[in-house]
């Protein structure tokens, strides 16, 4: 009886884990428009955006996605030439990205109220920390695999 109970718990746990993994994968398979819409809905919920703000944020996110696609295309071209980007090219790309981030931050500041902007900044920092944690874990895993 105990074995049956343990097996049932194991099956339920694995099923739940598999479903959660599927949800994350679904986001990657969505169209950019659908992703933007979901992002705007989440921001509306978190920051209590009004309709005008929603429209402006959606336009900003669409422009940001177009810029990102353009940058990715340039990086892909560099990779296809089988040459590594020079330090100058990398520095130039980083400077462009930093300028774009500053422009987006300025635009968001003009769209959002002070309280909303502070919340948005805090959320951004949390995401940055989580990403850093993930990078650390990946480095640890790679180090452990190579040993």
C-alpha cells in the first residue's frame, strides 16, 4: 500500500512539473504581437495603467521588439561571416544598446506616474537579479560537468 501511495505521488509530481514546463515553452512559440499583449496586460495589472498608458506602452514595446530584432539580425550576420566581432564592434553595439535602454527608460518615465515608474524600476531590478542568479547556476553546472 505504501509503495502504491509513493508511486501515485511521484506520478502526480512529474505530471505537474511537465505541465509547468509546457507553459514556459508556450510563451516562446507565441507571435510577437501576442507576447506584447500579454506583457501589456501584466503591466496593467501590476502598475494599474489607464487606457492611454496601455496604448503608449504597447507602442513602446513594439518599437523595442523591432529594434531588438534588428540587433539580433546584425549579430547573426557577424556570426555567419565566421569572424568574431572586434572589441570596437562589441563596444559600439553595447553603446547603442545602452542608449536605447536610456531612451526607453525616459519614455516610460514620461508615460507612467512617479509611483508606477518606481514600481516598474523595482520589477526591472528583480528580473535583473533573477537573471544573474540563473547565470550563476548555469556557470556552476558547467563547472561541475567539466570536473
